[in-house]
C-alpha cells in the first residue's frame, strides 16, 4: 500500500498535465476552426455575390448549396462557449453577410430536407438543430443589427 501511495501524486500530476494540454489544444483548435469556416464560406460567397446575375441555374444552385452548408456549419460552431472574441467576430461578420445574401432560402432548403420521408430520425434531429442554430444566428446577426443609415438617422434625431 505504501508503494501505491508514493505513486499517486506523480500519477495525478501526469493526468493533470494531460488534461491541461487537452483543454488548450481543444481551445486553440476550436478558434482556428472558426477562422477556417469563415474563410471557406467567404470564397463561394464572394463569387456568388459578384456573378449571381450572370450564372446559369446549375451554377447558382451549386454555389447556393456551398454557401448554405457553410452557414449551417458556422451557425452550429458559433454556439461553442469558449470561442475567442476575434474568432467569433470574424465568423459572425462572414455569417451575417452570408445570411443577408441568402435570406430565407437557407431555412427553406433545410426545411425541405427535413420534410423528406427518407431521412432517419437522427438526421431529422440534426436538421432541426441546424435550423434552430441558423434562426438564432439570423436573429442575432441580421435582424437585430441596425443598418448604418438607421444609426445616422438616430444620431441626427438625438441632436
């Protein structure tokens, strides 16, 4: 028993070190993933915004699907509580732009998928979670933010 007691403190220190390292790696990876999601969403969004008027229907649908997928991933990822301010603001900026560009079509796409009879229950639950996250993101990022014209008008009225 005395031999085991002498090993408990070093063993506890080893496990504590592993736990601290794991938390740091998870924290850093989560923040880097937020930057990656934002940059992956930004590229098709730029193309879609610039060329939507000259795209054929197939290209529009392809880019819309890529943007909607990025919105879903970003909306789910922004719910992580330990995102740094910089990573969250970058993700929120790109998400707000994407949600403004795509509008209601994002939720319509996921709602039509959810209505499908062929999906298993797990996938329907995941789609419900995605729709809720996208709705929350749209509410926080698009609907509750005032436009620059509104803020100028409010400033002029306060004078």
